[in-house]
C-alpha cells in the first residue's frame, strides 16, 4: 500500500475510533440534561395521563427532568414526525401507540415519517382493553348469539365509532372480517357522541374503551359481551375475551409504548428500557395503570419490535378491506 494511502487509512481509522469513543461517552453520561417526552394527543387523555405518570418516575430514576410536550393532530402523526426528525441522542422520546406505530401508515397517504425505519422501539408499556357492548334492546348475551343475530339480519345492525379509521371502527371491521357478519358503520366526530347514540339505542353496538363504558355496564344501560384483549381483563374478569367467546385469534386493544429516533445509540435505548421496566414494577405505578383499566406489559426492546411488526400487517389488511381513510 502506498504511504499516502496508508496514511489516509490510518487517519480514517483513528477518526472512526474517536467518533465511537465520543458516542460511548455520551451514552455513558446519559442523560446529562432534560429529556423531552412528546405526546401525540391532547392533555387529559389516556396517552397524556400515562406519559406523565411514567415520565415523572423515569425522571426520578434517571436524575434529570422530563419536559412533557403535547403535539396533538393527525392521529398522532405530528408527534411521530417531530420525534423521527429529532437528533438520535435519546433526548427526544415519544409515547407511541397503536395508531402512530401500526395503523396510521395504512390510513394516511403521507405520515411524514416511516414508523419502522425512523423510530426505534424502547419498551411496550401497557395495553387497554376495549369492550364489545350492545344496547339492551339487542336480544343477545354472548358473542356467538350476536354473530347469529347479525347473520340473520345482514346490514341491519349499526355500530358506532369515534370516526373513520379510529380504533373502534377498525376493531369492528376486524370482527366483521373474522366472522363474516355484515354491519353498518356509523362514524361520529369523537367517542363521546358515538357512545351517546349507543346509549340512546340509535346504534346497537360499539367497541369502546374499558374506562368509558364501565359505569354504563354497572348501571345496566349497556350489556357487555366480551373484552378485545388476548387475555381476560383484570377490571372485568367475568367477561370472556372475544377470542374465547367464539372468534379465535381476535385481538384489538389500545396499546402504548416508548420509542426514540432511529439510530439512537444502543446503550441509551438499553438504559431507557431498563429504567422503564423498573418503573413498571413500582407498586404505585401498577396500581395507577390498572386503575385506569390498563394491563402492564414491559419487556425487552426486541419483544416490542416484534409486536409492532405483527400489528402492522394485521391492521393494514383491515384498513384495505374496509376502505377506511383518515378524516
């Protein structure tokens, strides 16, 4: 090798070593300043409450303040894009959910980022079951009875949702796809008006969040048939899952997990994962999340990545078959 070329190679190697050393040093000292925790939805909602709960405990464990930054809009895509385009240094993290990380890619023509390529999973935090409820005027008490009732009256049952492409809509479309029933979608501008019309009997059923329908189940104004999670919910252990009630393999829950900008140093994401799992084992955190109807998950980065990869094709298929589009 010519001396000039040899010198160039040596300089390049030295630069690479120095760069790697600098990255390792930054990771070892992480965090050395406040961390921005981006939230894709408005203050006071489930994502916001969960983010502030987990973030405040992470701040204690990591020894730096967490700054909460609500950036609602476009189904969480605004917050996702902000995080995706931030420096990959661990100082901007996002509370992602099933919309931002799994369903929006099929619902929106342009998200502004790629949730798989531009974001790295840190840890799956929790899932919240939806509950399949019907108005008491519908003469069914089980999922199997609902399927039979709907098949005998194709298109006559109306199901409500908070909007085209919303979780309640896609859960019902998955149910239709897996059972072969025909039901009519009635989208609303928000969960509250959708639930109001189900309570009034204008629509016959809805896949609603556990928290929103618990009071009406207890009062008898709605009849609960099943939960949408893979396992029975702690808040309603008497309710079967949709899967065990007659639709094997059905799962359609709301979930949340922390992600960071892609190419964030592995040492930083590993540190965050470790701290998140410590937080989720704290009794006061577990009590609060379960009190909100959530099921704590935790686990490794690889498990979270695999879960996201399993959710994307499932919901992409549902979106394409239903023709759903973001409003």
